[in-house]
């Protein structure tokens, strides 16, 4: 019973949800959330002004830590809902190692895409970027690449919400959603292609030309 339950629970998705909840909970309960945002949030402009006072390591560190920080319960809830909605499907499609890797890479890619737009076009590169939106959009990208059309609907919902929030003076980085989603689709197709080539090579060497479409562990 416990073994079957463990198999049904998407471990990586559940863990990521838990990490994001714990980080916001600790910051809120200790009254240090604003300080956490200042210390670990990502400032897009810093990416283009790396010097002795703004070291590359610090910029890269913030690029990673920012995707685990949220401004409040509403911000966290929206992202967690999206992750819970299709995270399990995406995790089952590519397997835990690839899922976590794509989550992180898509989060970084989404932040970088947002940074370019914010700093060079919107003039908002000084605004601190936080949240898992880019990473979670990457998860939606995994689901989309695996053939789940619901991922596109959820992405559109995210973008509409983000645009509406911008109009209502609520700063939402919708460009991070787009960048993360595109990265998730691309990385999933890349990993699938690599795995198919490996399996095809192995099966040819073993004299078996029949193999199923790859779908992860």
C-alpha cells in the first residue's frame, strides 16, 4: 500500500512545492521576507553591469535563488497551482533527473529573457525579479512537448493574468513565463532526441530494430 502510494506521488514536484512553501513560510514568520527578497532576488540590470562591486558569481547565485522566492501567499499560490496541475504529468514524461534539470534551466532562461526585455526595452531592469514562474512555465513546456494541450491553455491563462496585473500596476514578469515555456519545450525535445538516438544505437547494435517511442522513466 505504502509502496503504491509512493509511486503515485510525483516526488520531484511535491518536493519543489514544499521547498517554495517553506521558504516563504520561514520568511513570513520571521519577518525577514523583504530582506530575503533584497538579498536573494535577481536584479536584471546587474546582468549587464558586472564589475568588481557586482561579481559574476553573485549575479549567477541570485539568478538561481530568485526562483525560490515569492512576494506573498497569492504569488506563491498561483505558481504552486500551476505546478500541481501539470507537474506530475511532466515529471512522469521525462523522469525526475531531467525534470529537475529542465525546471532549473527554464527558470534561469526565463529570468534571462525577462532581463533582456526589461533592461533594453521596458526600462524596468532595476526592479527585483523573484518567483518560480519561469521554472514552472518550463514544466508546462515539458507537458506541451509531451503532447498535453492543457499546457498551452494554462500558459495563456498565466500571460493574461500577468498582462492584467501589469495594467493594474501589479508587477508580473510575463516575459519570464514566455522564456521559461519556450526553454521547457526546447530542452524536452532536445533530451528526447538524444535519448532516442542512444536507444536506436543500442538496439541496432543488439540486432533489434523495433523500439517504442521514448517517454522517460
